[in-house]
C-alpha cells in the first residue's frame, strides 16, 4: 500500500503546486476536494450547485457534504496506491471522520505536512492567481475561514504525532526539496 499524506496550510501556501510534484514522484492519487467541488459545480450536480454558494463567498462547504464525497472516493479500489489529500481536511470534524474512515479500512495516515507561509505573501500569491474566488474580499474571507476553522488542525495532528511543518517560502522547486526530504525518509523508514 502506498503512502497516505495530508497537506495542510492556508490558501495560497502552494499546496496545489507541491501536490502535483509529489503525486508524480511518489505515484499517489491527488485528491483535492477543491478540484472535486469545482468539477461538480461545472457539471451543475446538486452537490455542485450547493457548494458554489459557499465557494463563491470564500466560506467552507458544510462538513457532511465534504465527508460524503471523501468517503465515497477512498472506498474506490485505486486508493490502495496511496493518496495525497490537498485541501482536505479543513475542519477538526473532517479530520476525525477521516481517521475513523481509514481505521475502518485498517489503515491510517502516514504523515501530515504543514506548509508554513507568512500572511502577507499569501495575499500577494492569491491575488495574482486569477481564479474566480481570488477576488480581494473573497480572499480575505478564505483566510478568515482558514484561521477559524482549519488552523486548529495543526494542533489536532500535532497531538496525534504525525505532523511535520515545512517552510513554504521560496520557489516551487526550493519548497519541493524540503518536502522530498520528509517523504523520502518515510519511504525508506
Ligand atoms: P481550494 O481549491 O482547496 O482552495 O478550495 C476552494 C473552495 O472549495 C474553498 O474555499 C471552500 O469553499 C471549498 N472547499 C474545498 N475543500 C473543502 C473542504 N475540505 N471543506 C470545506 N470546504 C472546502
């Protein structure tokens, strides 16, 4: 079975760019709840239409919606290959439900990577990206949601003992070298 990795960090920390490099090198599935929700929104499914109300306001989509999507996804046989969660979990409730779902499959997370980037850099990065939810007032709300609802995960995983914090400043390649050090050590261990 492949590695099971969670990526936490504020919006704009570079999780998506790092995730692309990681899944390639370590042959993992890239499970981005943001990508799944955008696909559902574009396909105008009931879940997608409901999610859009929250996404366009920079608010988190309710836990029950996200948990249902993720449970369905990790029940697929290809998840044996190992996966990288990008943008999930975003609340302690989501993290607890993930732990339970993995335990029911007789498995658990190998590592939680926290990407650390100072706030002023985040805002500049997000504002230059040009996604529909990258308007200044929506960015501000997404950072608020992160601090209020997602930052407590760092404590949750810190207590669980599988958290590794990584400096997310610098170029994508510079950050990836730091990420590789952690994942290579796990792979060898
Ligand atoms: P992202 O692409 O990860 O920045 O996600 C874009 C938006 O999708 C977020 O601002 C939320 O509205 C929603 N979203 C993505 N993942 C989650 C999640 N795990 N829990 C709640 N909302 C989410």
